[in-house]
C-alpha cells in the first residue's frame, strides 16, 4: 500500500517544488504548514493549494516553538554560548511536533524542501547524506535527527541544485507566496540578537571588562550576550590590529579578546551526541564541520564517556561553544554533538 505523505510547506520555492515533485509520484499527499507566532505576515495557503492542487492544513505550534526553540536560544546565549536554533527546530518541531500532528491526520511520512538525502542501509537503519548542491546542501541542519525521524523523512530535492529548482518552478508556473530566502534565525525580525534577548528576558545587560588573555583591561562591554566567538564588530577597542572575541568568561563577566591568530584551536570537545551511524571502532578519522558555512576539517574523533574529543589535523578558527559539530565520512553524516 502506498504511503500517505505530508509535505511541510513554508511558502518558499524549495518546499513548493518538493510538493510538485511528490504529487507526480504519490496519490496520497497533503500539505501541512505551521505557525510559530513570529511570522511577519500570514502565508497565502489558498494560493499554494491552487498551485499544487492539494489540500493544506495549518497547525499552530506557537507554544512548542517558544518552549523548545526560542527559550533554548535565549538561555544558551545568556549562558555565554552561541546556539544553532535550526538544528533544534528540525528535531523538535519539523520532524517532532509537526510530524506528530501530520501522523494524527493520517500521514506515514513527512517531506521537506531540505537539500539532503537519505538511504536505507542493509541493517534497516536510515542513513543521512549530503545533497547534490554543494553550495546549498543542508545535511548539517539535519544531523540532530534520530534514526527513527530520518526513517519517516522524505527529501525530494536531494538530487537537485537550487538552480534546477528555480528552473522547474518557472517551467511549471509555480510562484511561491514567500519570495525571500529563509534566514538562519527566522524568529528575529528587524532586531539584533541582543535586542531580542533583552526584549524576551526583560533583564538589563551586565556591563563588564574587555580584557586580553594576559588580563590587560582594554575597555567595557555592554553585556556578554551581545558577542560570540570570532566576532569583530562591537568591541571598539583600539589596538595594533583588529581584536576578535576569543573567549566569553561568564563567571567573571569578562569579554576576552585577541588577534586573529589567537582564534585558532587544535582541539575541542562535544557532548549531547546524536549518532546516526556511530563510528566503530574509535578513534575514528572523520571530517568535522563546526558551523554550517565551514568547509569541514579532517580530524580524529575519540570517545570519552558521554562526549567526544575532536582533534583537528590543522587548527581551526573560531571554534564556538553552543554550535554543532557534525561528523562526516565522505558524503555521509555520521552524527553530531554540541561544542562545549
């Protein structure tokens, strides 16, 4: 019996073309859209229904989104780390709460417009792979999904490039109601991160010293939540070369800065591990991406109880606590953890 698929529709071109491709292959298909409470304006669902010829259901996930994504984001920043809310949203919202809602409506699988791919292995487990488009591929953002979630996921754009998606949309006359590309932090609109956090917490920032590693005081900061590792803007301290944030010292409320070469780091640790295909044995040679825009670095992965030690062949710049470290073998995602 053919599965029933729910296609997650944001209103953008990627999800709409995904829906178009699925409609050509499956009869049992419906759209599902969710609201977070942070939308700039409502998405025109009726225009998408007409364009795709399928029914679309809207689900209110405002409470879940606040509890699982926004509150996590704010708490992580206030803890002196830099979160990646997209990974959390994919695990808890899109392939969590949204899929649960879709399943109640009869869906067996959920599809999205991510540029990534899956494959069922001989073991029966589902493996995650990079998408074809090396510039757009989004497997990094999916690396915290469980094997069970991946087993229920469909990614129609796995073998397509962004240009091919645009060309197909034009050929089929598909005009998405949302014209702009989604941002990394979709819930921060017309504000800085610092302003957003101040608005959500209602707590005044705690000014403190800006220092070098040898404890030389260079100036004052207006709150550590305004900074992330590797940041250059906003330091506003004169020096022989530009200063960058190299450490956020929450205990002493100090912003530690240094020159660009001081951002280089040979190793780091990651916890909150999620294994899709756990290396066996350890230590394991992998490629590690320490942020979405990172090209990946050859590294040695060593298991240490509930965390892993990552030793890079070549020191990497701006290794940032709170961001995800995603581990690859060629194009396959092995798993991920959160940098400590």
